[in-house]
C-alpha cells in the first residue's frame, strides 16, 4: 500500500468499525474527523486506486469499484486482515471495506 495505512474500497471497517455501515470514502474520512486530499493512482477495468492524504499527515491507499464489496473486495480484505494479524509481514491494515450506497464499493 501507500504509506502506513490502508483503506480498501468504500468498504466495511475493521475493529468496532465492522458495523456494516454504508459510507462513501469521503464520508468515512469525515466520520474519522479528517480532512483529506487525494490523488488518482489509476486502476484497471474493474477498480480505481487512490492515495488520500489526511490533514494529520497520514497517507491512505484506497481502492474503489463499481460493483459490490462482497463481489470485489471481501476476499482481498479478509486476506489482508489475516496476514496483518500474523505480524510476520509488513501488511497495511484494512481500515474499512463495504458498499458505498451508490451501487459500488
């Protein structure tokens, strides 16, 4: 990922954030009390990648898609969380994954 933190998609959050709350990426950052700027890093035919920079100086990698999170990111997020929990590799922490309420994730 980019920087120290990782948000995958507009998706369901880790920890107490696994509430299933439907939020866009911008809504998630706002809920965290952060003001952000972002840079489009490109993507593929099925997803877009962004680097968000918060006003606290932290950078976040964000991946979005036009399809549901269950279809696009559930396996990826769960795999990253499992690898992160081992502490054996340097893996970005998944902070949020789920649908954006607009038909995408």
